[in-house]
């Protein structure tokens, strides 16, 4: 799994429901990120966390929330306030030595 | 305001030939650049990177060129193979930016024909 696991891989949600996407890493990295990918578009940063109990908004944080209570876990909640939640969500950690981001397999959320 | 742009959404190339992917950026504070490869329904995987102190970096069939004055970088794949068919994202980072965030381009879909 490359040290990072996202679940579920596919998720369906009715409008008005909140949903939480899981992201777990077992390589003891401090920095973690959530990106969103829409068809034909690049990756846009939602939230990031550089250390436990701290996180910062990215470029498109509205309608999302995160927590970082444990170093290995960085869950993303897509709230009912997110107007266009259907997308492919990607979680990543940053390798502290090289600065590269390593991504999970992604979670595809579809709102019905 | 797109700080990283990949102006070609798609590219088709014959197997064995060269694939050239282009990327332009506007933020002069960017000092580290990366290319990622992505298959459908999977996360992107790191391919190659280059620091702003260099103008070329090579790794096997993949070479990245950086032209700082033009704020342009390119990825060359030689020779192209059918397994290279994927979406390629260019990304950039400024060491001075909070969080070491990567800013991604919109991607270029490459199709390598056998």
C-alpha cells in the first residue's frame, strides 16, 4: 500500500449527508494532505496538516473539515455544505527527506 | 489564478517515439518541480523531480528540463512505451511557502499507440 491507505475506495452519499473519508499512514510522517481531483482537472488542495493537532486550510476548504488527533490518521469530512462533492479524493504524506508527496489510492465519492 | 499550467490536455504518440510534455508556471518563488503519473482510479505516483538550481535531470527513459527564465519545464519520455499511457501532472513548490504545498497543473493525458 506504499505506507498510506485510504478508505473506502468508492462511496455513495445522498444529498444533505455528511461523509468521512479515512486516511492512515504507517511511516511516521508528520505532514499529510488532502487533494481533490475533478474530471479533466488537476489536483486542488483542500486541507493539510504539518503536525499532530494542527491543520491548515488549502485552496478549496469550504464545505470540508479535518482532524489530526493522531499522527497516523488524517480523516476528511465532506459536509452537506460542500456544493459539489462528487469527486476523486486523494490523501498524501510528505516524505520529510525528499519533500515528495506520496499518495494513497484515492476515494471516489458520488452524491446521488 | 492558475500558477501551474499544462496547456496540452492530451498527447498521442507512437510506441518507440519521444513524448514531450510541457508545463508553464507563473510564480517565480517556485524552486522545486515534480512530475507525477496517474492511472485511472489510482493515486498519482512520483516520477521525477528537478530543483531550480539545475536545468536537467535524467532518470532512465525520463528527463526533465527546466528553463527558469521562461518559467517552463518539460518532461521527455524516450522511448515511449504503451505502459506510459496515463495522465501526467506537473507540480511545483516553494520552500518558503507554508506547509511545503504542491501546486499542480491540470494534467496531460498521454496515449502511446503500439
